[in-house]
């Protein structure tokens, strides 16, 4: 009877690790954590000639970084007139760019609800949050090295908060890992402490990792 109880306990552990009946592990990419990008999304700058692009940057980018938008100096007025003369409406172009930026920001805030409670396998880079020495218990999983440190950070739907069933060992700040486990959809934030300071990082997904495994960087 003892071996039967042991076998049942082992089977139950495997069952729970897989997320329960009918929960096959699904390998996902980072692009799956965001809604599909519209196929007709194209940056208006791509339609401009090299000369028109120079005029655009003179007219809009310089004043933007200077925090000035209510007046034009001589060079900016010259760029405005050059765009007009070449058949480009500068005001309409700027409106299209603003609309594209709003669409991008909306997409960055949108989570894929269909992923909720699925058992997934995802590769990324681990930023330790809860660790003791080289043993890491919880971390932020991000799609590229340097994320959450450099500005701007990834959008929330490109950050996953991971709690590991068992600590994994690493001495790297951005250890490349595969994580497997049930994923939950919902906004949250955690404080990330680094040598040069700390700050809150927003995430759109949480994952309870049954396994954390290293993977080869490409």
C-alpha cells in the first residue's frame, strides 16, 4: 500500500506541475503577450524622401526636445515651407504621427486576456527581486538585456513577474532562462533595487514557475 500512495503522490505532483488536466504546456513568444499589431500600421516618415525627412526633423523634432511648440524660428519656417512645396502637408503629417503614437501606447497597455491561467513556456532575461546569495526566488522576466534599467522601460505587457517554486542559482543580472508554469493576467508593480538606485516597475503578467531552466543566447 505504501508504494501505491507514493505513486499516487508522484502522479499528483506531475499533474499539478502541468497545471491540471487539459492544461498542455504552450510555448509562447513575447509578441504573444501583446495584441496583434495592425498590418496597416506604417510610420508616415517611411513615405518621405531623405530631403523631406530632414525638413521634418528640423521642424518637429528639434522644437519637441526644446519643449517649444508655439512658434517657429527661421530654419523651422524654411523646413515648413519646403515640405509644403514638395507636396507634404506638415500639419497633417504631424497629426498622423500623433495618431500612430496613441495607437502604439494603447497596444502597449493592452493585455492578452486569453492567456490567463494557461500553462506556458517563455524565454527571457531574469532580473532578481527576492534572492539570497546566488539563489533567486522571484524575478522580473524581460525580453532583452538592459530592460527596466535603461529609459524607457518595456511596456507592462512585456514584463512578467515570476515566482519560482524552487530557487534557481545564478550570478548574472540578466540570466537567460526558460520559465514554465501557469500565467496570470493582471497589472501590478514591484520595486527593483539596483546599485545606482531603485524604482517601481509595472508588469502585466505573473507566472508561478514550476521550472526555471537556462537557455542558450542566440
